[in-house]
C-alpha cells in the first residue's frame, strides 16, 4: 500500500520544481492556476467476445489491471443486451480503474520509463490522439509490458487503453505538458 501522507512521486516533484516554470514561460500565463496539470489517468481493458464465452476472463483482466495500477479495478458490465453478439445486460465485459494523485504520477512514471521501452518495435506514441480539450488517449497492444505482470502466470494477453486527462484548455498546452514529462511522441 502506498503511504501518500509523506510521499511525493518523482514526476510530481519535477512538475512542481521545473515544469510549471517552463510552461508558464512558454505560454505566458499570468497566474499559476492557469498552468495545465494532470487531472487523472483512466486505464481500461475490454475483454469483448472472450468475456462472453468465459465469464472468468473479466475477473482475470480485473486482477491484472489491479496489479498494474496498484489500486482495485472495477468490472464494467454491458448496459444493453445485443443478441447478435450474445451479450446480455449486466454481463461483465471488461475492467477499468481511475488513478489520481500520487498513484497517477507513479503510474505515468512507470509507463514512460519502464513499460514503453519494453514494447516491441516501439517508435513512440502518436502526437495526434488529443480530443480537442487537452486530453490524450492511446492504446497498448499487450499489458505484459508492465513489470508487475508475471509473464508465466497470465492466461491471456490483453490490450489496454490509457486516457490521460489534463486541465489544459487546448491540445497544444496538453502536448507541451506531456512532452515535459518525457512522453515519447513520434510526431
């Protein structure tokens, strides 16, 4: 368990120490509250048709995502029944977790410095995946790039969505913030 009372993550200290000043100078902010910062990181694993065939798959994905995030993940369930996909209402289809505070900064640090370099044929993440409001989303094809996952004990490799929500008003501000955190953009 993470003791957040006396602990400051490395990226949070870097943000407070140097990134804030760089962003303030770069965009000409007059008030420190205008400076964009990280709000939350949402991780999502969708099991899809695998969970329809075997209900234990969603539980397995939940355990793996909880291990990666360091926080308990919740199972996402179908809102509607879809006969063509054999999906019934309230059937578990995936799992998600929302990280804030120290866990968010720790996850981002591990993602950038440990997990992304372990991705096979990695050439950076797209710099165009912003939503127009300063939020950034991308996918990871295999969750096994995280060192917390024991490769020998997993039954299936899951894809994973990572959504980084910031307080930035524009995509340029959010991209500058993530670049200062050393996010490896390829464009």
